[in-house]
């Protein structure tokens, strides 16, 4: 099941247009008025990976399966969303279901495109969204506090500790700080079992954020507005990229050859959308490993630091439960030597056990016994 990134921002910042570009579709309506998106649009997007193409050249498989991320276009939030303004409660519930947030911030001037605050101010725009997410998280914590308080009379030490953690978290949020600063320290100082109650809250501000500074096509390298976004991202230890959603929309309509020529003329290493997808992949802490044969070249997604049996479980539970060993080639070795046979001949095919941590680009054959 692909991991989800939710696209959020104020109305009219380019969310639906970006979604359409990402999915190469017109599933999301893009219009110059607030709340043109009511229900979230969902699209499965392939993660661009040239390694898949190179492996296909060697194995000439009947089937190629690439790794994917799911993008969710969530309607524009406004001040008061946590209290239901602009259908805010409904929209905020959609954010709760995603693994990471892509926050699009308007960094361009255009009198033909309305801004809900009638001014271009990235810092203020970001603060509006963050405030609404914090207020919604406070509501979530307050509800849990109320339920936990009723159980305190039992004298259970664990219940007492949970209650105290909710009180501390509520105070943290009330100071205007994102939940992730609290949860990071809490997880660092407690065992996985002891943080499960915090994880179960699914707090909106406990998610990683990729800031997208949406500029016009005259400022592809950034402008004074995008610099504000980048500074905020750096302060929050998050990622930020600069792209022109309008230009990406034009690029998405071109054929492959035309697109490649256009990108060359712009002197950029990769399209903004590819950069966004790769950054989102990194943001989610994901890596890719491969299984290869004449039948299929398949890219698989796992979290960084995943061990070999669990990586096998991403393919089938039998691979994990009956794991014996993993036979592993390095992608670079295979490409430079040109064939699996030569890799084995050179003694570069490794045998790894259950404690092996899978690396990005590993090519793996799983040996298992059901």
C-alpha cells in the first residue's frame, strides 16, 4: 500500500494544478475561487528512477513495476478551519490520514489570481495553516485527556503516566509550538511501547512537511518570498523546494522529446515535479530495493533501516516468516559489469542474514522456507 502525501495550503495557491501535473490528469478541478476542491482527489504517482530503466535493459523483462507514492489534494484551509470555517473540520480530517504534508505557499504576484488575504505574505500564510493544525491537535489531546481522566481512579501507574504526558503535550501546543518538537523528545526518552499512546493520537503537526514555494516562471531560482519559505523550513528542520506550478503545468502537456528540450533550455537538472517526488520520498524516510528476473523488474519501497526479513515481508509475508537468507548484488556492480553472471564470477554476490539492514539500490533474491 503506497504511502500518502497530502497537498495543503490556503485557497488559490496552486494545489489542484500541482496535483493535476503530478498525476498527468485532470482529476482535480483548478479554478480561481476558494473551496473549488471539496472532496480530496487521490492520485498514485510513479517515483522517477532511472535505475529501473537500466535494469530493464539487462533483463529485458516481460513486466516492469515501479515504486509509487500516493498524493492527496486536500481543499484550501483558511483561518478558523479548526472551528469549521470553510468546511475546515472535514478538510483537517483528511490531513490526519496522510503520512506527510506538502505545504504549497504562494510566492508570486498576479492580480488575476485572488489571494484570500489580498496580500502576498508567505510567513503569514504558513502561520495560518500551522495555527489551525495546532488548534485541531489541541482538540484531539483535550478529548483524550477527558477520557483518560476518568480512568485515573484505578490507580494504574501507566494510566497516570499517559495522563501526565497529555497534560504536558497540551501545554506545549498551547504555547503555539508544533507537536513534533514534543514528540521527538518524548520518543527519544521512552521505549516504543511507552510512546504508543502518543502515536495513536495521529497529530497533524507531528508529520513531516515539505514546503513548496510556488513562484512564477521568471523566478525559477527563487525570489524574496521563496527565501522566507526556505528560512522557515530550515528553522523547522524540514525540506523546501522552489518551483513554478504554472510552468510545470505547461511541461506536463509536452511530449517526452519536447519536454527534454525545454528542460535543457532552462538549464535545470530535472523537472520540478521529479524533484518534488524525490524530496517527498526522502521526507518519508523511504528507500528502494529491487527484485529482478526475465519475468519482472520490480522496485520495492521500504523505510530506511529496514532489515532483510521485513523487506521480504513487503513482497509477501512468507518471505518474512520463513526467511533463510538474502542474496544481494550492488546496483552499481551489476551496471558496471553488465550481467549477473559476471557479478557472481567476480565474487560480488553477497549472502546476508536476518540482521542485514537493506540499503537503497540493493538487488535482492530472498531465500525462504514456508
